[in-house]
């Protein structure tokens, strides 16, 4: 989450924004991340710019970045699936 500078509201970060933060902390380039996930830099760059990731893509990226990821859905009653 991050704060919207104009309104002060908290907005969720996109997957691309989260990747950028983690890559910076890990001192990892897009090319290095692409290689670690078995794809070309161009292919990863396209996915990042479109925000077009499959669940499998996200799991591979998390592993390459030394992170864990959990994808869940939250129902109206608070139940997580």
C-alpha cells in the first residue's frame, strides 16, 4: 500500500510496482530477474508494462526474488479462499 500524495488515501500497489520495490532492494535488474525466471528481458518487460501476469508467473517471480507469495480471495463475509 502507498499513500496518494494528493488526497492522502491509501492505494494498493500494482504487481509491477511491488516488483520494482523488491528488485531495487535486491539490487536486481529486469534482465537478471528475467533470466532467473527463464524468459527474455523483453518478454518480462512486456508483462510488467501490461500488468499481465499469470499466477504461475507471479510464483516464479517470487521464487527468483527470494520471496513467498500468497494469492487468496476474500468473500464478503471475510472468509478467505
